[in-house]
C-alpha cells in the first residue's frame, strides 16, 4: 500500500440520500467502497433550537489524495446547507483490502 487510506463520514437526511451519494462516489472512482448505516439518531443545535433527527450515515473509504475531491463532490450534491463531513485516517487493517482500495481509486498515470 503506497497511499494512506482515509474514512470519510457523512450524515444525510436518509438512506436514499446516502445511497445516492455513495453510489456516485464509487462510480466516479472517488471512493473504493461506500457503506450506509441506514439509521442514526442525531442531536444538535441549529438556529438555537435543539434538533432531534433520524439520519443515515455514509461511510466513504478512499485515499487521502482523493479526499478533497470527495469533500467537494459531497458539498455540491448534499441536500443540507451545512453537511457533516468528517475525515479520519485509517491507521491499519487488512493489507489485502487496503491494496484493493488503493487500486480502485488510484489516479491513472499518464
């Protein structure tokens, strides 16, 4: 594995939104794999009001070099005014999986 892998977590308004974003990221080769956790319960303040929301969580597995493109894609296609987008470094894991991940999203040489 030559490049560092990262996990990008994105909350969405629901499962359909998460699946739409995740599938597009994989089709565009911005992510090797996206997984959807269909229901998470989120609590936060917005406009000074406590919000209680049922959302979906999109887990995006990609390379650090593609992370800014993922963030830009999510920002421009997300339904929220201020989407939660968090990037976490992947410090370890199955080397075979990480090698596969890199091959899926590596930029073509040329």
